[in-house]
C-alpha cells in the first residue's frame, strides 16, 4: 500500500496592536493600529507616510552586530566584547561627551545622565540644534502653553510660524489643529488658519492668510504685531517685507479670536534672533492674553526630544548642555553646549545615543572626532555608526521595546512593544545599564 504523503500546513501567527504611539515626530500620534504577521509588521493604520514608513521599513539598513573599528576596517564582535571595550574607553576618558537622546525613551536618557554624572563628563541633547532657543526663552519669560487636546477642542485661530507641518508633522493639522473636530469647534469651517513663513510652503497654500516675511525679520514682525495689539501705531509702510495693512489684518484676526494657538518651528528658533525671536513671540502672546485667550506651542521634531529636555531637568535642574566636570551639574549654554565642547576640542570621547550628529552638526565642529574615540548606540547604520570606533545595535524604542516619551506639548505617553527585536539585539536601556554596571563594579 502506498504511504500517503503528509501535508504539513504552516501556521501563520497574526495579531493586531491598537492605540500604538508613533515613535517618529513630536506629534506622538497615539491611535495607530499595527498588524504583525509572522513576527513582521505588515500593516500600519492611521499613521502618516512618515510614521508608517518607520514601522514598515525598520529592518532596512539595520545594524545587526556590534562592531569595533572605523569605516571598512570594522570587525564584528560580540555584545559582551563591545560593552567591555566601551567600558574601558570610558574608564580611560577624563571628559566624555554624551550626545543625542531625541529618539529613545526617558528611561534610557536617565541612564545617560547617570553615566555623565559618574564620569564627570558632559551631556547634551539634540534640542541644541532645534528648540534650544525655545527652552532659553521659556526660562526667561515662561511659556503660555496648552495641551494639543485644548487646541483641538477650543482653538478657532491657528497660526503656524516658521514651520511646515504638512510635510514635517503631517497629522498635526488633522488630529490636533486645522481640521480636527473638537468639543467646541467643528473642524476646518470653524477655524481660521494663518501661516507666517519665508516662502509659500505646502501648509501656506491651505491657509486663509499667508504672510511672507523676509528671512531674518521675524523679530521685527513679531514686535510690530505686539505694538498693534497694544493699540500703538506703526509709522512705517512695511516691516520685514510685509505691508502694514497685512500686519494689521493679522493683528485683528488674533485679537478677534476666542482662542488662538501659535505653533512655531525652527524657522523662528534657528533664524537670526533665535531665543530673542521666541521671546518676542511669548511677549506677543502675553499681550494678546489681555484681550483674548492665546497660547503658544513649539513644533518639536523627534518623538522624544521634549522628553530629553524634561528628563535632563528632573535629574539636574537644567534642560540641556549639562556639565558634571566639577562634581555637580553646571549649565552654561554657549559654553557647555555639545557644539562648543567639540569646537574647542575639549572632550576626549564622544558617545552618541539615538542620533546621527555626523549628518547634522557642522563639519568644522566634527573635525575633532578624528582625534578621539566615538561610540554609537543605534538600531541602524548611519554615517555616525560608520565613523564610530565602537557601535552597538539596539532595539527600536516604541516598536521593539517599550518606554516613555513626551509629546511636543509635554504630555507623557507610554510607547509600546509591538514585535521582538532581531535575535541578540538588546534595548539601549539594557546596554547602558550593563556599561554602568561595569563602571561601578
Ligand atoms: S504625524 Fe508624526 S507622530 Fe503622527 S503618524 Fe505622522 S510621523 Fe507619526
């Protein structure tokens, strides 16, 4: 009798995770629905193209093994060997600089601060190249803020200044501001939208009013608006390339709003004036609050750059650029900022977590990295990983490991674990914990 062939039916495992927080931009949208089939993410609902792409393509260009050595001379090593090497480099270092922290969890950032404290080094986060001026201005004057939920439910005027959310924070408009349906506001028809920028961006094209300011003249324009809000006259024809009639129109819209929200981006914080621009925006909002309700919220970029400022502040009292070389935390922006330490060639080790400074920092500042050891923890192969002397792969925070992140309005949210990381890959919290243990041991 013939033996019947045995058909083995392969079982597929599929599950869906709801209310997932997107670990991409500062909107931290927390309504994603992620489907996993056979340990791979196959579908992401509710996310924008940027967020979905992170989930669906996270294994492309992945760093899978720790390496020691720069560029093409690098050789693969075990996690233990890499950690031992990093611990020895840190022991030999008299002034390490720890940098990054925008794309990882608050739990990881706390361990980075422990390391910098233990070793008498310096630590900084990427807000120095985006909203550091916002932090400085907030310390001077205070921020008149609100949650994104309040904006969604109440704001009838949205002003985007120096930012282009349609391309950088794609769901910001639909979820929290322009077309979001709130408790007291029925979406786009109940709202006016203004964009102030140096060029007509995609966001500007859908605004009710677009104000085109000359590059570098935001401070002047904000000051002119403040004068009009205070019922003073402008004895000029234009300010920052904007006719006074248009500034008056914007001032009227602001005063007539029942609840206005000013969102601002790096167009304001990283152009001429920087923290003074933000101070001018805060002063304008202060003046507006004598006549109506107005708030301002920074458009933070990476999903936990706000968390980096928060955790630095809980732990040291300072939001960025913290130096422990005297045995206690010191904060001198322009002195203890990562770019200044690198420019002066002071640090003797550069330790990067969840960031790619080689792609972002000025080339002249990075020249010092040719003389000192560079260590990187990252899930993928970046130019910084490629240049580093030791690189250790880590799991993706918010996809392969859980943690806490702060949304751009400083609301903390819990990031979920959706899938297992590739075999042998640990979280940065575990790696940093192991390094700390070796140094304390
Ligand atoms: S807007 Fe930002 S947080 Fe929301 S889904 Fe897109 S990338 Fe993710």
